C-alpha cells in the first residue's frame, strides 16, 4: 500500500456540488458538457444500469456522441467500447462502476460522479481514472440533500487529499449523526479507531473487600491493585468477593482438651472377676 487508505490522488482537483434535486444533475451535465469535452475525454459514472442507459439516451438526444458501458453487456461488446474509448474514437463514456477499477486511459481529463458511489473506496477509484501517469485531472461530484450520510465520507476524502472543503458540503455532512460524533472527538484520537469494549467504565483504584474486615481473620489485609482492563478488573473483584465470603463463613478450629485421669477406665485383665462357666452341651 502506498499512501493513506482512502486517499484520492492529489493531482486531481475535486469539485463537490450540491444540487437541489436529482433532475438538476441532468441540466448541469448538459450545460457543462461542451466545456468539459474541450479539455479532453470525459468519464461519467452512474450507479445503476437503468439510469446509465437513460442518461446515455438523453445525451444522444442532445446530439452528443457517447459510449455506454455496464455489467449487462457481453464481454466482447465491453471490449469494443473500451477500445473505442482508448483510441479516442469517442470522447464521452457513460459507465457504471465496472469502469471504476482497472481502466488506465491517460487522456481522460474529467470524471463526473453523476451519482454517488456505493462506498468511499469506489468513489476514490472513480476519481483515480483521471490524473494518470503524472497528468492533472478534474473530478466533479454531484450531491443532493439526500446524500447527507455520504457527504461526511467525501469531506474526509477531501481533507486527506489536501483539497478545500466547500462550506455547504460541510454543513450537509454535519447533518449526519455519525460524522458529527466523530468530528467532535478529541484531537489526539483517531476517528477511524473505536474505543474500549462495550460496557467498560474507567475506574480509579479503589479498595475492594478487605480480608481484615472478616471477623476472626488471621490473614494479613490485602488491597486491590489498579485495574488494567475490563477483564482484569472483573477477575480481581470476583477473587475478593470469594475471599470475603469464605472468611465470613469460616470457623476456626479449637483444640480438644485431653480427658481427666479419673475418667479413664482401664481395661480389665483376663481372668479377673466373675466369669460365666461354659456348660457342656450334654448336661
């Protein structure tokens, strides 16, 4: 891996525009298409295959030549479209994310994210289709107010690439709860890394169950060391609880005194006293 994960190429100048609704994207594209094509080849990314076909149809109705590339096409037809675009037979390609990776065409000068990508990694790969081999490029990302959840990812992507973040894009991203929460984290914390485990509470060292509190205890008092983590803290508390329970129920043994001399009855010697005479069975 070279560079930071999720960082776009700094040679690509990114522009993020917020349009009032989805239909306004089509009007923006038709307005800017002549200017964009004058700078070089243009690659327009549309998320869904049906939408890609609709955009390509509308572009052709405006008398612009364009190529279409999506996943439902046969492999031979895909190769034909890519070869035509590489040879600059047609300077406008409308494609889905099948063209987001592995397409190395140096004369692509502009990338238009007509629809937002499914994730920020795909968005980064889309932008990477321009600015190849040390060349400069331009990328336009068209957002609507419904894209507030994805706007936070774009803000972070712009900041990593040292690009200027438009104020309206930042305001839209701040409407997302996850972005707002990470935005106000401490400066020394990495927003991409989570904290400690669920349910963990930062506890200062406190005295646990002292063994000296149990009545009749003869063991030296012990103190609980400072916890080093959730598992260590729970284990120490369990040990002290079992120790206190054992000492509360423990009864010290006492020595049994030896019996008095008068209480000792010596055994009788054989032949002493009255003995029963053994009778014969024939008597």
